[in-house]
């Protein structure tokens, strides 16, 4: 039996398919952005890279959670 992916990572396959970049690239863009607040990063991904709100939110939430865990 396989575990169902939950939370922000559940969006990752559709993000890679729709926008043509691996998740690692998106997370690197977020990490190297001069912005640091969640909503600022979401709005930046939407404006500069054309992501939808849900996809941008999922990427930012996951990247920021990883940063806090390190």
C-alpha cells in the first residue's frame, strides 16, 4: 500500500507538469529571493512567474517549512 502525499507536496506533480520546472528549481528561487514573508513570496511567484495562487502558496509553504527545520 502506498502512502498518499498530503499538504503542500501534494501539488508538486501538477506544478512540475504545468510550469515545466522541477520543484527543486522553484524552491531555490524562493530561497534566493530577497523577499522573506509568505504572502510577499506568493505574490512574487504569481506576478513574475505566472503561477496560480494555490501552486505558489504550496511552494512557499513547503520551502519556508524546510528553512525552519534546518
